[in-house]
């Protein structure tokens, strides 16, 4: 797609707006050489009393334009005012030429409830927040209501964070097979799976160093999340080694939540679940994605619906109190009939958490190399499926407690976590809302050190620490001691240990 920007404009923001209407769009020199590529011209003029944005967009010989003027006010700083003017003009012009109104309006970020959260913290009423979202951000009413409800539920969970709170993420980046839509750093070949024993030994050393530094700094671990990949690809004995090491390093009974991602039903056994229960795991994820055998085959899942139901029973019978199930809306070959059947069947099981994702196409996903047409503006049945999941969840007393969005999702829809009251997945909220530090270990892991309420009254400060992306690189990595020093320096520099 060709972008022509005139004025002090954030190009990346304009690109994210364009991707709402042109999912999968690319921006670069090759697109400028393509005479048939959609073209968007945006001019931003700053005046003494406000900002004027003019947009002209041309697609397949059809042109539409829009001009928006936003007055400076005490509600937003000048940069935010300019951003909103640009957003309003792009949404109006692209909406006209494409005949499409995006459900989330000009909100493009990963946290669509962020605006509602900020307004709640400023003391704005729930009713007023919904009016602002619909009137100023062009969010459709049902999404404005969802964002406000999620923000309210998140704030109840978060409460008043302490500067000494933290969580820990442990990466097991291996899977028994690779789903065609997956872009995570996970490894499936027998050669790479052969790295698991050595990987585990290296990880245990890093666990010792990290937990020792957390104790030294006097921090309180709220949640631990073991993710992947598929952590239950480990044998029962390997899982025991990992969990026993964690139990040596911290009092797992004092955690608010302890999650073992067990997403692939074909890796779940009664012995593994018994080990998890023995060492204090309180939450597991058993993820069918769909209960349509045809859909599962099309995306490369190596399990059947019956395999999921058997694995779910194993997890339930283990005595672990909290089970999450992940579903994906808009998978290739899925439709309203198959999705609604899946969702109703999952509801009948009464898992404590149900997370409904919208199919998202990442650049590294195998499905793109298969020649599939997966990008979709309107999303076919996806919108109907998303609405169905949210209405049915509400009827069955599941609350929406966290939400995020990704680029290039089918129909530009959201991912929502639902839970029975009191069973919310706390790590998800702490991670998404960045209210305290997340210390991450393992290949591809990224720690986020957070000063949520700076003493100078400014915005939260976040610094990141990266482990190598690939397991074979991680095995050669000796940077953990340096990362521990960086952690200590951050906490001392920010005055968080006072």
C-alpha cells in the first residue's frame, strides 16, 4: 500500500489504521512501484487552536476523502489531539471507500480497554466512558460496553499494586507438532526435541539465579506461568524436576496463581497432572481450539475432539482447581455452526476460564506459505461467532476479565478471557496491564521491569531484558548474571526498594 504523509505524523500509527481496512497490507518501496496498490494521502496542519487532518484514499479507481478538525482542550495533550484527528479522518475516508465500519473505530493498540481504564482512573463514570468511546473514538456500542466491563473487572483484580510485586514466566519452547497458524518460537523436529534434556538443565540454573535475586531484592512473587510451546511435552519425570526446582526456590503455596500451560491434549497424562498437583500448580490450560475434526485437521492439530475431552477429564480429575480452555474464532474451514457447537460443548464442561481468540495471521505462520487466502476484512462468520461467545458467556455467568487485540485478525476482532467469578487468570491481567515486573526465563523470554507509579508522577516506566530467541542459542547463553545485575540496578535507580 502506498502512503503519502504530509506533516508531523506518526507513520506507524497511520499504517495500523490502514491495516484495519487492508489486512495483510505491506508498506515499502515495492508497493510504491505497484500502480494498482491502494493509495492513502494524509495531510496534517497544526493551527493555534487545534489540528486539521485531511485524508484522500484511492482503491481500484474509487476515491473518497475526509477532513477532520480537532480543537485543543485540557482533556488531551496536543500530540493526542493530532492522533485523534488523523484517526478520525482515516476511518471516515477508508470506511466510505470500502463500505465498512470497523467495530473498534480508531483504536488500534493491543489493549482496546486502555482508554476505558485511563478514564476510570480519572473518575469518569461507566456511562460517560461508553459515550466517549462511541462518540470520540467511533467504537460501536457493544464493543464500548465490552471495553468498559473489562476495564472495571481488571481494576478490581489489580487493586493497588505494590512496587515489590512481581510475576515469573518460564519458557518451554517445544511442541509435538506445529499448528499451521502458529508463529511462536516453538520447535517440533526430533533433532530439536532432543535438546530438551540439555535445555532443562540450563533452565534450572537460570531459575536458581533469578529466584535468588528476587529474594535478595525482597520482592513478592504473585504468579508463576510456565508457557511455551507446550510445557507438557516434558515427560512426567522432567516435569517433576522442573516443578521441584521451583518449589525449592519459593513458597508456591503463597502464590495467587500457578499456571502450567498444557495446551495440547495429546501431551496430557494423568501422571503429569498428578505431578503438577503435587507441586502446587493451581491452573492448567487444556486447549481444543475447535471441536470440529475437519477444522483441527486443516490447521495441523494432531488431536481429535475426543482426545480433548479425555484430556479435559484427566485435568479435572487431577484436583487442579482452575482449568482454562482456548478457542479460536475464524479458523480456516470454521463457520458459525461448527463454532457455536464447540462453544456450547465447552460451556457444558464448565471450565473456570474460557479464552476466545480471533484467528490472527502472523508473517511466520506456515499457513501463509501454503497459499491460503486467510486475510479477511469482514471476517465471514467471525463477527457472529464472537458475538455469540460473548452473549452466551454472559448468560452462563462468565465475566470478561481481560482482553487484547492483534494486527491482522480476521474481521479486526478481539481476544477475550472469560471466567467464573473468583477464577480469573491473574497472570494474564498483570502481564497485559503491566502493573508489576514480569521476570521471564528461557529461550525467547522477555522480562519486563516495571515502575508502575513513578515518584515523579509520570507515566509507568518499563525496561526489557531479552534471552536469545532459539533454544540452541539459549544453551550457549551466559547472560543471566548480567540480567540479574540489570534487575537490581533498575530497582535501585527507580527507588522501588525503599
